[in-house]
C-alpha cells in the first residue's frame, strides 16, 4: 500500500489534471467526450493501435509534435516504405546485440553512482539515472557527449514541448520556447544537420525522458514493497514497468472510420476522432500491484510499450536497464528517505528520490 500511495504522489503533485482525467474515466472501457475517445480497456487499446487507421502526424499527437518541432514525421508515419525501413533499423540497433553493445555505458554509471550507498551515504537516484539515460543515448547515437548535459537538453525539449500543447494565452510563447529548446538539443546531437538530425533528436528525447521517468519510480516501488528478493528475476522489471507505465497515455487521431470492441458491442470511431489510449489502465496499473511470482500475461505487460507496428523499439533496452539497476540495489536493500515529484517534467516522475542502504 505504501508503494502505491507514494507512486500516486507523482501524478497528484506533478500532473494533477492528468490524474483526475484518468481516474474519472477508468471504469468505462471506452468513453466518448465529444470528438475524443478515452480508451481504457486492453482489447480496445490494442484495437486502437492495430485496427484503426491512424493519422500519426495530426496536431496533438506525438508525431504531430515531432513534425512541428523538427520538421518531419520521423518514426511516427507508418505509411511510407522509407519510414518503415527507418523504424526497422532503429529496432535492430536496440535488439539483443545492440543492447549488449550499449550496456557497458550505463553499468559504469551505476557502479560509480551507487558506490556511496555501500559506504553508508545516501544517494539521490534521479541524477544517477539522468546520467545513465544521457550516456546511453550518446552511445546509441555514436556521439562523444557529456551524459548529464545531453539528458538535461532532452528533458528541457520534452518539457517545453508538453507545455506548448497546453491551452491558454501563452501558447505562442510556449511554442517558441519549445522550438528553441529543440534547436539546442539538435545542436548537440546533430550539429551538421542532415536528414537524420530529426531522428536523432526524437530518439534522444524518447530514450532520456522515459528512462528518467521510469527507473526512479520503479526503484521506489521496489523499496516500499520490499521486492528486492525478486531482483534476479526479469519478471520484476517487467511488472514494475507495467505498474509505473512511464508513458501513461498515447494521444492519437483516427485517419478513417473504425470500431473499438467493448463488452456492450463496440464503440464507433469517426475519421478525425481523437483517441486517448490510456496505457496505465489497459495494463491494470491502477489496481493490480506488481507480482513477480504471478506476473501479468506478456501481451498485457507489453502494452505499456504499444503493440504491433506501433510498438516502442526500446522495450528491451528499458527492461535491461531497469533489471541492472534493481540488481545493483538489491544487495543493499535501500529504503526511500526523501522523495520530491517533478512538477515540470513531460512525464510523471520524481525530481529527487533519495535512498539509504539497510544492508551491506
């Protein structure tokens, strides 16, 4: 109970309106609010990604934000062969061999960053994970960059982009700030520009922000629920990623009519309808605690990373990084001594999460 209560604070303090929206809609498999469909049910969520034609570059979607900021639809347009090839290449670079190649870049950060715990000191896990995320992203892109600096730029780009999509009189200024932050990130990862510049920016933004959101939350849950005895099982990382659902919802727009399955017979989808695919509810994160001894079915746990041709290619990387973090922490059995939610990040997460070892 303590683990769930603490994790709920991430939403209540950093994204209160988002949490209220999710909580109000979660009892309905699909809820229509005008031209917006809130999709909570796992089957309907899967259908929204695999059976409904999607306009991945529409305003208000991930692809639309990418196009507005970096001038292209990048990985998000599944209609062209060139884009499908780019997505396959990205998935290959994050496959088993690619993750093995990247692994030394983050294990060195963990070894160094967590060493003070064994010496009886407290450690804030957020800066450690931030360096881990930035260092891994630099290695993925084959760049010699300072990990914390790269991560800071990626987090600022994501946060300003999120604020630019909020309604209100300051939206134009927020859009300008988002573009400036994206330009600064682009200058780091692709100073010469070129056709792959936008891809490098979006890969960095995605990799850094999901990692910084997910890993500290997962570690806090493991500490509060005393799950360290399961650290050697891959099921622990999968279950923790399921309940933390780092990207709690996926905004999409229907490109053509369709129908979402529901227990009552289905919900029609019109072309142009906005779909809020709520991953948190589809995987049961709001009511099913992590249970490495009896984990959720693989096809359900996977939904936090999407599914089908819209699956995130970084799922293996995320699970491996979290497993390594948990295995590094487990012998010390740390407890959380201070936690502060990040009110400005694009994704729900901790601004600081200080832990102290109880063993070792």
